[in-house]
DNA sequence: CATATCTATCGCAATATTACGATTAAATTC
DNA sequence: GAATTTAATCGTAATATTGCGATAGATATG
C-alpha cells in the first residue's frame, strides 16, 4: 500500500487531485508567486530567494514542469523559467469548476 | 528530511499549500463531490460508493474534517457529514486569489 | 442485557515525498 | 582546451501518505 488506487476514480478526479498535489507544497507556491512577481522569467536566484538547497529547488521546479505549469528555456549557462499561460488557465478553470459546484443550501447538519 | 521546512515560508504560503494538500487525493475529491451531489448529508454509504475499505474512507474523512471542509454530526448509529459552507468559501477565495494574481503578459520565454 | 450496526482508531506494510550533499552535464569565459 | 558557472541528476536518510485488517466504542434493536 502507500499506493493511490487511481483505477477506481474518474479521470477528472485523478487529474484534479494531481493538480492540487502539484501546488500542495509551500516551496512550489512560493516559486510560482515569485515567477508571477518578477514577471520576467527567473532562473536560479530562486535558490537565494527561498532558503532551500539547489538540489531541492531543482526538484520542485521539475515537479512544476511535469505538471505543465512552468516552462524552462536554456539561456546561456542558466535556465529561464516562466509560467505557461495556457496550462495556468486550465488549472484556474478546473479549480473554479470544482468550487462552483457547491452552492450553499445551508439546510444541513 | 522528508519534513517540509515551513519556517522559511509565509503563513499564507503554508496555509494555501495545506489547503491544496487536503484536496490532493482523488478519494477526497470524490467524497466532496458526493457530498455536493447528495446535498443532504451522507454517511458511510461512501464506503459503497467509492471502492475503498471502511478504515480508509474514515481516514480520508478525518483529513477533510481536520482541514475544516466538512462537519460530522452523529445520527443514531451512523455519522452524517456535510460541507462547511464558511470554510468552503475561505478555500474558494484563497484559491481564486492565488490564480487571479497571474495575468498573462505573454512576453516571456 | 445480548446482538447487530456503524464508525473511529490502532498497527502494520508498501510506497511517496522532502531535503540535501555529491556528482555529472552543458555552456561560457579566459 | 582548462577553468568557471549553472542546473540536473543520483544516492541516501528521514518522514509522510495510502490502504487495510483487526479491534474498540457507541448506539440502536431484539
């Protein structure tokens, strides 16, 4: 065990859960927010900005890249990361869609 | 290691990451969606609805309860769960706020 | 009160995540 | 081409998560 039983859920449920997971770490939230703030792309100064080791930042960047949220383009010896607007919108829409489904009919418990 | 370094992030970042984590599992997404659908509160028929063992469902319910997203009231021998509208709105607002921060200035990488 | 029903909790096994030092790989600079 | 800079990857340790059987606790029903 320790293995999520994805077979028993719908694709949408699995996908949404994975999207949440991609952002379910303060470092990844911080990275995204830094990318938003310094709108021009940012490279490895994330290591200085956050207080984590280079290997750790690189790992989080990899997860965000796997999630599709960010892109990295090589620029000389460093790598320039930025948010993928298209995927960002997909995330936003998926989250909006999830949260809008519940209307407070406050007649419960 | 294996321990998130929460000290180096802001409260908001930690909180948002934790909110994401609460929903970062398809079973918890499915539970919430089932609670929305059967708007009247639902009890342990979640065990039948999803294909997970009773102990596992109970654990996920506990996490959702810890996250504040759901409430449970004892009703005879079973427990009736429902979404907490107030916390739901907090989540919705926090997520909206996060996603709205990025405006596509498509002049990047 | 004995029995049945439903849920929470315990204990365990398997896997995943987080973090980092060390190393490797690629590109620039001298 | 050697040295430097930057980022990715490997390997490892510590902790967290997922899932479930078994058990315990609480409430109803006979």
